[in-house]
């Protein structure tokens, strides 16, 4: 009994970890795109 419960909680844990990784990757990708778009004007502002 405890073994099957462990497997179920393990699968839930992995699903949560994977979803967190996907969300983190998309956030990082979006912020990287924003940074790349915002960098040229900022750099041109400097002498």
C-alpha cells in the first residue's frame, strides 16, 4: 500500500517540478527578449 502511494506522490512531484521548469523557462525567455529589445536604446543613451 505505501509503495503505490509513494509512486503517486512521486509522479505528482515530478509534474509540479516540470511545470515549474516550463514556467521558469518561459519567464526567462520572455525577459531575455525584453532585455534584447530594450538594450539598444539604453546603450545609445550612453555617450
